[in-house]
């Protein structure tokens, strides 16, 4: 029997270069996934929730410069960089650690017919409630029933995803004494 001659199809140098190249590409993909899309890893429902915050809260003792906010009014802003579907967001509000008696199932003004007896909210208005999305820089005004907020109150708001029921953003605000 004649010994077979093995022909090197790939040299060890080429094999090493291929393995290093594949490792670098996979490492770059993992980095982009972690750095560019952290919300996917956290499980945020739409992968686009960011800084939704309270701008100002007015109590019964002062008057607001906003036409739709008279007393016990909260002004919110989308200070992020992406629009948020306002119909998908519900809100939970607490003052001094106690839940506020209100049911805000959506931040889209046309989704629910607000009634003070049913929701604890007089009206919801603002640029962020008009379309399908709450765009960056737009405000939402929530006019709560009179007497909801008082000087010195610590108010916290949680924005909850309608699709997953998870808190996607929260902010707190200390009322001036």
C-alpha cells in the first residue's frame, strides 16, 4: 500500500487568521447589541422609553400659566430623543408614598372620556396627547381633582407599559413648601 500524501488545504496561519476575524466580528456584534440597544436586554416593551419627567406641579394655592391647568395640575414632558406611543402608557401617581385616587389608563386624550367622578382627573391635555405619539419636547398636562397636591408634598409618577404592565420610567417632584 502506497502511503497517501495529505495536501494541506489550509495552512495553520490562515486558520488562525479566520478564527481571529470571526471572533472580532462576533465581539463587535455583541458590543453593538449591548451598547446600542440596552432596552432590548432589559425587556422594555417597545425598546424606546427614556426620560419622561415632571416639569411642574401646581397646587390649589397658586395659579398656573397653562390655560388647561387651574389647580392641582401636573405638567409632564418627554425629554428623551424618541417619540413614545401615548396610548400605550398608563400612569400611577403617589403623594408622600400614598397612591393618588386616579385612574389614568392612557396618555392619549381621545382614548378615554375623562370624568372627575370616575377617574379623579378633570382633564388631560397638551401637545403630547393629540397624536398617536408623545414626541420629544412635547408637554402633557394632567388636571387632577382639586386638593390632590399640597405644599411640601413629595409626588412620584410611574409610567407603565400597557402591553407589558411594567414600569418603563419614573420621576419624582418635591412641591415647594
